[in-house]
């Protein structure tokens, strides 16, 4: 995990940019506390695209049935799977 003070973003932008491209996200701190994460556009699109794809797939699946689960049913199923060491699969 790469952690740097937020002042490095202002004072050493080119170095921070190169480090992000070569090593991945950088976690920035302000007054010793986590403030933000800097990542490349490619890294962001990869992460965001994965989430978007999963949400699109869920929307397509939901459109094929009228079956719906409650919040408690879904998260109860996930918790149960985690308690028994199984992959966290919702109902």
C-alpha cells in the first residue's frame, strides 16, 4: 500500500503521477489521517466497469422474473454463507 502526504500531490505531482501509473493507487493523508486515493483513469474505469457490469447483469436477471427477495433474506443468506465458510452467495 502506497501512502503519501497530500502535500506531495501539490509539491511532486509528476512523481506521484508516475508512481500511480507504475505501481497503482496512492493513498493520501492529511494531518496523519486518510484523505483520498489517487488512481489512474484506467484503474478507475476497470473498477467502475466491473461494478457497472455486475449491476447490468443483475438488472437483466431481474427482468426475467417477478421473484423478489427482501433485504433480510439476501443479507441473511450472505451472513449464513460466511459463518459456514462458503462463498458469499445471495439467495
